[in-house]
C-alpha cells in the first residue's frame, strides 16, 4: 500500500486485494488507474466489513466524477471481507501531480521521482 494513503489496520490486512481492485479502475482522460494516479486518499475498513474510501479527482470538471465512485463500490464489493462500500469525494487537499506513483510516472512517460 502506498505510504500517502491513510489506511487503518483492518484495511491494511487486505491491502493487496484492495490495491489489485483499485488498479482496475482507470481515469478515462489520463488512462492511468486511480491507485497509481494518486486519487485515493484514505481507506478504512470497520469490524462489520464496511469499507469507506476517500478520493479526489484531478479536476472538478473530470468526466468520471459521476461514474468513478460507483466503479469503486462495484470492484471493492467483490472482496470477501467487504460487506459494503461508501465513497467520499473531497477537494482538499487538492490533487497534485506529485501524487502519481513512480510506476504511474513511468507509464505516462513522466520523469520518475
């Protein structure tokens, strides 16, 4: 799990599955998955299996603002330990290009950190 994503202990226990699922969701304009793009800020899993995800977007006019949260709910709901999913969209702190992972930078042809 990325160090810049706030994750509680229960989510950390299934972090490999969470990452695998989040890497299947792509920003259609940038053509990079939301995990490596750095759109995910926080993941919290509670004792009942409810997974709360805090995300942002690269900009408010992003074409996927309406569809991406539903995509997250769909893919994370397929994990056995997850019984329900909620997605919170935040605009602060604002997304910055520095949130793109090293792999994401290589994929996009941006100089790696």
